[in-house]
């Protein structure tokens, strides 16, 4: 594990590159899921507000 963390690519540690890529993937998937998955709701009866009670 330590050998992997010490490796670098063009002077940038592999651990930092992996962390940025994983974070980017998580954000991209969450944005995709929030835009694609929608909830549809069918209203079968119109909403009728209750009559006001004035403390009679």
C-alpha cells in the first residue's frame, strides 16, 4: 500500500489523482441520477380545503 501511495505520474502522487477521479465520478453519477430519475404522481381527486372553524 505504501509503495502505491509513493508512486507518481508526472510528479503528481497517484493517491491524489485517484481521489480526484473518484470524487468526480461520484458527483457525476449523483447529478445524472437527480436529473434522470423523476417521480410522477397522479392526483385522482381535486384538492378541497377543509371548511374554516371559527370556534363555534
